[in-house]
C-alpha cells in the first residue's frame, strides 16, 4: 500500500482515475494547478486505486495524502 502525496501547494484541477481502477507505476492519478502550471500527481507503484481523499477544486497542501494505491 502506498499513500500518494502532493508535492506542492496547489488547486486540484482534475482527477483522472477512479476508485477501483488499475494503474501502473507513474500513471497520472490527478493534476494540480499551481502558478498557472499543470503538475501531474502520479502513482508510485502498480496496483489498484483504493481511495481518493480529495475532490476537484480542493486546495491541497504540500505533503497532503491525496490517494491510496494498493
């Protein structure tokens, strides 16, 4: 199991995956918008998305857990 964390503060622009979806290592799970740049949040491992802890439009903090991949 891996906690997926935001690397910086930003607005959660788009969630690309769904709970239960199979993902590969480095697949994009969601996209943050910060300083007019789009920053992908990727899966640290291959597995299944077990939980998404944020919703589109949320402001996320650096180090905040945004998803769980197992």
